[in-house]
């Protein structure tokens, strides 16, 4: 089946992240969608909205909007009507339900989710924590972590840690290296430890790509014969790391076919289960 091309306009009065997440999840359900995106973010004034409408008119297509200001919403509705494109206010279904259930009107504040509250500062603190405790740094601070990720090199420990930090989770990560003893701080840690494991073939592909980026042409042959990407050694390395996790009772999350977001969700589920078991 050939791809079907469409144009989508995403109109937001804030960063546009809500629309991006919604559209990615929706478009992913279609195998043959070829989508051109036009993003119109931080629409806070009528002049900004009019420039967006001019852009929509130049390349017409459905408009998905998370604009909440009533006056701007009205102008966007009228403008889309004149252009002849569909407009969907994506927040309305949820907002209407909440208004009915809570018995109060929504305040229609643009970017209302982006406030410098306690949750915001927790995310900032978590970012600093990840920077200080990445790849086995500052082992003495592991007891302050919300979770410690362990795994072989290139098993997505660092990117997962940073994604978790953006969710307000203080994540440290420690590499598991064959023939080296585990850091003593891990042995009796009273914090959840999660092992990230990966299919050896997938890991070799990631490591080869890493070497390609790092090595110049003269070193290419040497780097490709490196034990770091030797199939037998990589397979044994992954098996060894799994045994280490099993011996310590650390749950495993397989990252082979998971995105960073999916891996982080699985880790957060492990954290929740650990906290439930250790609740006073």
C-alpha cells in the first residue's frame, strides 16, 4: 500500500510538547502515513496567531490545537473556517470531563503545566544528581538515589537516567564490567537497583556504531576486531551481567526493543513495587 501524504498543523500557546506527544502516538498507529508537520508554538497574541493562520493558508491541512485562551480560540476557529481546514481542540474532551466532575470552570491559562513549583525543582535536582552520578561517579552518593541502574556498556543506562531525571527521579548508573569487582556501595544498598539487559546482537550493533563514530579510517580495522564487539565475548558479557543481577536479586529490564521512554516506564514500575514492599 503506497504512503498517503498529509499536512498537519500543530498550534500551541506553550511549548507544543503536549501536541507532539499526542500526534506521535496517533500517527504511529498508521503504517503508511507520510506526514508534514508545521508547528506554531507560543501563540500568545493575536498577531502571533495571524502569522500562524497565514502559514496554514499557504500549506493547508488539519489543525490540532491546544490553545486555551477563549479569544485566540475564537479567532483560530474563524480563521480555519475561512481557509477551509479542520480544527480539533485536543484538550476539550478531557477538560470538559474535569469541569463536569469538579464543578468548576477551567481557568484557561496558557502553559499552565509549566510552573516553577516543587515538582519543577525536583526535576532540576534530579538532573544535577544524574550529572554527578553518571557512569559510576561519586559512588558514596548512591544512598541518596531513587534508583540505581546497572548494566554493561551501551545498555542505555545514561539516556534512561536523564529521562528519569526529567520525571523528577534521581537515578544513578553504574557499569558492570567483567573481571572487575562490584563497587562495595552496591552490595548493601537500601535503594532499588535495576539491571538493564540487552540482546547481544543488538548490543554489538550499537557498539559498532559507537566505534564508527569514534574511530578514524586508519583505525577502522583494529576497532572492528576489538573484543568490545566480538560476538562471543559480548554474549558472555551479557550472560555474566544477568547472572550478577540474579545473584543480587536485582530485577532486569530488557531494553533490546524498548525506547528510552518505555524503558523508563518499566523502571518506574519497579521503583513503585520496591517502595510498596518497603513501606513502613
